[in-house]
DNA sequence: AATGAATGAGTGTTCATTCAT
DNA sequence: GATGAATGAACACTCATTCAT
C-alpha cells in the first residue's frame, strides 16, 4: 500500500462529512481513515482521540464563525444592516459547505458545554449586536439572548428544512427575506416583551 | 394518554430521560433497564431493538404533537390566533416535559427520515395553517414551509437556549411574545418574498 | 457454539496458568477466554478489566497465604517450630500449584504496591514470628524484616531454581533442610547484626 | 532538530531505568527514545527490536556480573571469604545502580531461558565456589545449586525488600551480616541434607 | 545518517442481542 | 414469563516497526 502523506488535511474534510451524515457516535474511526485514505494509526498522530477530533473540528468552526460575525457587525452600524450582513454570511456559509453546517448543528448538543465561558461564539456576536441596538434606542428593552434565539432560530430552522428538502434552492437567495423577517421579529419581540 | 404505570411506562420514561441527556447512541440498553427497574431481557419483550425503542418513542411523541397542533388549529380561525395557540401549546409541552422535548430535538436528526410521507407531523400542521392564511388572503403569497421554518425556529431555538441556560423561567410566560414575534415574522417574510 | 456456563471458576485457573507462563502483559484476554472455554465478553461480567482480574487473583492468593502462615504460627511456640511449619507450608503450596506460585512471584513486582497497609501479608506473618522470638529472647535483637528477607529469600529462590530446573524433585522433601537453614541463618544474622 | 550524539549510552541508561520502573512490556519504544533524546528511528539503527534491546542489556549485565563474581572468587580461597567477597560485590552493585539491579530481577523471568548453556552466569560462579568447598571438605556434601539458591535468595530478597522500603539504608552496610548468614545457612543446609 | 509520520496488526473493552434456566 | 449470564461482532486505541524525506 502506498504511504499516505499529510494525513491531517485529508482527515478533516472526511470527518466532517461523515459526522454530518451519521452523527459523531455513528461514525467509526476506521471509516474516517478509509475515507481520508490514511491508516487508523496515522489519525492518532494528529488527534488524540475521536472525541478530541470532533471537538477540534467543532470548536474551530464554531469560534471562527463567531469571529466572522463579529467582523461583519463591525462593518455596519444600524441593527438592520448588521442583521442583514450576518444572515447573508450564515446563508453563504451554508451554501458553501452544507456538511460543515450540518455537522455544527448536530455536534452542538454534545459539545457546546465544552465551550469555555468568555469565548466569542456566534451567539455572543449576535447578542452583542442586539444589546447595542437596545442601548442606542433602536429597539425597546429586551433580553439580548431571547432576541438572539429568534434570529438564530429563523436561520437555523430554515437550514434544517433545507437539509430535509422542505425548502430548496440556495439559501443566499433567501437571505434578504430572512434578514427582514428576523429584524422585524426582534422588534416585535421587544415590543411584546415590554 | 401517557400511562406512566407498569413496566412499559417506566421504561419509556427512563429511556426518554436518558436519551435526552446522552443521546441515543450514548445510552446502553443496560442503563435503561437499570433505570426502569426491569431486566434487560424483559425490555426485549416490548421492543425488538434499541433502535426500535427510540423510534417508537420518537414517532409517538412527534406524531402526537402533530395531531395536537391540528386540534389547536381547528379551534381558531385567524392566523394570529392559530399561531398563538400553537406556540402556547409548544411552550406548555416544553415546560411540562423538557426531557421529552430535548429528546425530540436530538432524535429528529436520525429519525425524521423514517417518518412516512403523508403522516401528520407538527411541520404539516403549521404549514397547513400558513397555507390557509395565504388562501384567505391574510398574508401574501409565501412558501408554507419557509414560513413554518420561521415559526418553528423561533420556538425551538428559544427552547434550545433554555436548555443551555441562556434564557430562564417558564416558556409559557414567553409564549405571547413569541407568538407575536412569529406572526409578525411570517408576515414580514411573506412581504419580503413577494 | 454451545453456551458456556460458570465462567468465573474456569477463568481463574486458565488465567493463573497463562499469567505464570507468559507474564500478565504477555497474555491477551482472548487467550484466557479461549483457554477457559468462554467468550471474551463473559469474562468482563466477572472482572471489570484484565488488570483487575490479575489483581483479584494475586491479592486473594497473597492474602490467603498470609492468613495461612498466621494460622501455622499460632500452632507452635518456638521460633524453630514456627519457621519449620511455615517452610513446610510454602513447599507444599509450591508442590501443589507451581503455576500459582510462579504467578505470585511474577505479579508481585507490579501488584505489591496495591496491597493496602495493614493487610496481613506473608511478610507480616513471618516478621511477627521473628519479632516474637526477639521479645522472648530466643534470638538477639534484629530487624524483623531483615530476618524475613532471609527466610523468604531462601525459600523463594529455591522455588525459582526449581522453576528453571536447577533443583528438582518435590520441595516438600527439601523443607526440613530449608527450615533448618533458614532458622540458622536468622540466628546468624541476629548475631552478626548486633 | 538537534542531532543526537552518543545515542547508544543514553539509550541504555534510559531503557534500563524505564524497564526497571515499569517492566519491559510496560515501556513503549517511543518513551525510551524520548527519555534518551533520540528519534525512534535512530533507536532501530542500534537495536533491531525492543526485545533485542532488552535482551542485550540484560545479558550484558547478567554475564558481566557472572564474570565479576568469578574474579572475586579467584581472589580468595576459603568459602567464607569467597562468599563474603561476592556478597559485598552484590551489595555494592545494588547501591551503585538500583535500577539496573531491579531490571535484572524483573527481566530474568522472561530472559533467563535465552542464556545459552555454558555461559558463566552469577549462578555458575556461586555454584562453583560451593562445589570447590565441598571438594575441599569445607562443608558437607550438598547440591551446589541448592546452596546457591540459599545464598542468592538471602541477597536478592533483601534487595527486593529494600526496593519496597521494608529495609532501608545502604546494602553495603548489611553485607558482612548477610555474608555471615549466607555462609552459616549453607553449612546448615549441607548438614541437614546429609 | 537521522528523523518522525505512517503503517497495520493486535489489544482491551463495550454492548446489542440471544437464550438456558 | 422473567432473569441475567453468555455471546460475538464491533470499536477506539496502542505501538513495534518501516521508510520517504
């Protein structure tokens, strides 16, 4: 058998796709190694365990997304523009790599608790945007996390429906409408919560 | 309906709680049997396999919820009232049995594909309510599933945030505001999608 | 394959013989299971791990031997008689079950540190006999453990030589001479240590 | 990467210490390489396998000890003097390098059978001294190996007790008493075996 | 000649499922 | 019928050894 080289990169893509398709527990290390074209042993040079492999992939993607959302928020001032930018980013992320997106959706249930307090997550990025809008008087008093749940829920559930074929086509095409719906919903939530 | 009496009931409750806490793959049959106070062998008298146990619990809860939402829709006429009723029902469901709710959230990723086409799911109940509203001219033309994603996303992500402690208190208290946000968001989505 | 019954007993003898022949690390669980005629899985119903299996077997044999030596010491009064009884017991033990003896010799290096302080080991039984003799004035002042090393060394090394074929025949036949040598050596050590 | 120099010596010391602490099977080649500051690959330039490394270290130390004991025996004539010299040598060896001593104690169980017949081992050196004494009429007729077991047992078990902390201080300080005990024990064994 | 990534056979362990009692 | 011991096919992981660089 020819000797494989550069296991690390090949493993990541294979692992994310398999995890997304079958869940972390549903994928055997042997499958990942086979899909990546490396030996099982080689995998362990780069990741100390399957659990750690999943965690590394999840936290990297999750925190990177958080940082990207922070960057997008910094480019705009108004709440509507900020939400619009973030929604577009999410949709583009989904369109570009649906497997990664699905992996994050699946993996969060087991791995979110391992995210250390103080890390910049997507939730924090969105919540901070809402909090800023409240401070600026753009919307009424509201718990930023309650509003974040609304924004993320609209986005994530649309992505879930796309995965199951309930909605089709690129999410990017839906981004403007989703952003508008999210912004409106947050304002409505703030009004109704008062 | 939930007859929490006898071996079968004890197994169901134990299984749902363990599945919700650790995922289906993360729970051993031995654990369920021990938690339910029955032998492993006895478990197989009622369910032919672990997969089938999980499937039975999931589909029963999922389809029952669909039927309940259908019933709520039938009690109201206006879109706003129907959404309000359904949101209240969801919130009450979560407050009453968070483990069951979390189990459904977790299990859907693996089990939703097994739901036969034509079954009345929560998704269908909500989508039909939206479709009726479109037919009645209450809101503009819109893909009912896209709207359903918005409604369910707002609800489910709020529940997820409650699970992780990002929002606290009973969801029932938040139901009116969530219903208002969902109704508004659907209208906004319809307007923006036109 | 016919279903095996009563794994526990069959496993013990097989494990001790294999451990004695190849060392604990040198024996695979599969070998033990095969030699015992049970499945690998059955083994784990009785012992939580290979390490624990070895430990259970070792500590049981080691502590039982300690108790037996205590019993023998109680049957005699004079140091010579006590040493004679204990040496005979050791030799009979070796003759009856050389594999168990060899297992104890091998396993002590890794497992002795796990013996909790305060347990009655063979070392303690012998050391107490020496200490009593010192108190009675039968021999001169001496560190009981230093004397115990002499007694045990004479015995154990003879057993080792028997294992390697350097000495042959039953050890029981050598017991009186070994006991005499041990008693004399202890007295000499006490005299020389003064 | 810094290129390792004098690899061989560093590997030997590291290997002996690790083997002594954890047993041959309990030490990974990677550990030895790391402790010695060389690469795993470099290790295989000097030793064809881990087994061979352990064997080389054991046989070298074991046969060297045999030769040293032969030399000591040649310096003396009387049995007592010879035993005294050999015991002192053993004790000094232990005091100087307890890890090497412990390694030999551990490794003998697996490696002694590989020592070719006719090699001069410590056992042979001592047995020859006893045989000469018998020939000279210094002690009664006795199997030289039985006597060697007594001498070595007294020594080795004392060393084992030192390893486990049952006896403390330098063994050299105990050498005269141990030599006296060993000489006396051999004479007693010869008398009792007659 | 030295490095360390890659290999792959083997290990201990788990667990859904079966079945004798 | 109920029990829980037994099964056996995975599985995650280790590690002595090889070899491209």
